[in-house]
C-alpha cells in the first residue's frame, strides 16, 4: 500500500509533531514540526525537512549549520498524529550546539544541565 501524506492527522495549522531520534542509540534528539510538504520532501530527498513556525518556511535540517539529519525511517504513531523520525545525525541536533535539545532535567526538584555543548 502506497503512503499518502494526506492520511496523517495534522493540527488546525496543518502541522504534525515530529520527534527526531538517533536510529543507532535511540537517543531522542529534538522535536520539531512538519506539514504535508515537509513530510513529502523528507521522503523524496532523504534529508529531514521541517516546517519552521517562526519563519513560516521549510527548514532542511543542517542546510546552514552542516548538522544534517539523514532519514533512516519514518514511523507513524497509532493515531497518525505524531511522527517518529529515525535519523543519522551528523553533528549536534540542537541550535545550542548540543547533541540533543533535551539537555536539561529536573532532579530532586532542581533543574540541572545534563549535556554540555559539543566541542
């Protein structure tokens, strides 16, 4: 059965959350948003493409930074309203130069940094 990007459940703005995960380690790298065009472009090119809500434009991960996400597999959740994007991450995923955007944790009631910027 062929995949149809229109079969996904987008929110009222036409967006769907996409969680990027390292395909080898399982590490959650980031959360971003896609629209139908970004999903289609990702599948067509193998380069993960998101929809930038702040710029209202496509955002090909790594296009300016060089920190590319190569698509390994696109997975859909059971409700078809969230995507899991398994990637090969080249360099940091976060704009703070960290491997993951999830570099803070709440431990014993305090917020702590658990991941330093990459060298």
